[in-house]
C-alpha cells in the first residue's frame, strides 16, 4: 500500500506543533519529510508566524536535517503583503508594525515598507518582540485618517518557554479598540490567503493540509475544500477532536502518518472498525472498544462513526469517560 502522502501532489505543512515544538523536533519529522520529497510530492511550509523571514525559517528546518529552501516557506507576512498588494497601488508606502519578515514580504510584492508613518497609505500589522505602544498608536492614527489596514494573522496567543504570551491578534485588537473597527484584510490561517499562496506556488491540484489546530489549520483548509490531516503533537487533543464541528479527514499521532499507508475505516449499522479497532453506537452513545487495534485506530474508528451518525441521524454523543479510560489503558 502506498503512503498517505502519495495520494496527493502537494503537502501544506504547518510548523509549530507539527514539525517542531518550540525548538525541539517532533521525532521522525525530518525522515518523513525527506521521504515525501523522494516520492516526488511537493511540500510548502505554511506558518502564521510573521516575524521571521522564509530564509530564517528554511535555515532552521535545514538544521533539523530537512531538505528544503526558502521558496518552500510561506509566511503570514507574505500572505498579508499579497492581500495588501490587491488593495493599494504598486509602490505605495506601507507603515510596518512588527518584525523584519514583514519588510521583506512587502518589498517582494512591490510595496515600500516604512518605519516612519509620514506618507503611508496602509498599515501591515504583524508580530515582533520589539513592538512598542507608539507603533500601535501611529498605526491607529493612520487608520483613523483612512489608511488601509491588513493584519498578518489573528492568533490571540502563542506559547513560549515561559508560558502563554499575547499573540499578534491581541495587539490587533488593541488597535481595533482605538479605531472602532476590524482590519480590512487578514493574511494568515484560517483566512484563505496563506494556503492559496502556498498552493499556487506549488502548482498543486490535489493538496493535503497537515496541522495541529482545528480552528486555524483544519478550518482554513476546509473552507478551501482541501483535505486535512490533524496530528496530535501540538494544540489539538483527542477531546477537541470529539467536540469539533469541522471534520479532519485524516487523523494521525504525528506527521509520520504521512509516510504510512492510511487504513480503511468502515462504518456499517452504527458500528465502525479500523484495522481491529472498533466503535459502536449503543443506547444513544458512541462507545470505543477498549481492546483491539491501536489507540490511533480506535480514535479513527470512533471519529468515522461520529460523522456517519451526524450525517445519518444527526446525533453523536460519546460515552462520558470512555476516551479518558481508553487513553489510560493504552
Ligand atoms: Mg501549529
């Protein structure tokens, strides 16, 4: 059987929570990504992090042993610059809030990044650790005077070694409070700009998005009609999968699922099975059989049953404690 990745001509790969966690590589990620390249399947690394340039991101991936180059990295700064380039004339002066990755992305689309607000007709707001109140204030004044306003991404928080920190979305909201409205455009996931840019660059006609978040990676791909692989090495938990109202087509323990054949999950008469793992719908609840199959296949069977029930009878409720018990037994 062919590995899952071979069913597609391009892989859109999220980074944090998929390829690495902070500065630590997800075990096997480099081998998997290099193997996919050997299959002839293209890869694009899509990240909502706007502060770093594609060259900086590619260097980090290279140091992890992943064969790649900057043209395979697509950032929300690039997507935001692309969105902005469709709203203002070529050569316009753009006031930059955020890191160097934003200046580079603007120049690449023929716009002029400025750190002085005089004469700027638009604001591109992204994250950078050196942002000060006065930058947010200058952006607010420009927007109140009619400047176009695009945000690279709307993530409210992001994890750091010391804990959860305010993300770009929180700083965008600070400006929104001052100007009384939301941005005119958004570059990063879940808006379609970032993934569309990556698909165009790969010239892909059948892409798969690999991500660790249901609200950005899976939701964004779903809106574009792209298949998704949700991995459990980042933000999303098994409980999130149960509660989700958006279906990830494939579920994997990690990115390494890409390089493995994906098992067939069959649902018949309120009974799902997936390579020895079973889930049944009984007395109004989905129950996962504690024995038989691997944990991930039990999850796949239960999820397949959930969506089958939602489509056929409109209900899907998991027995309380069932999944936690299952995890503890594994
Ligand atoms: Mg992620």
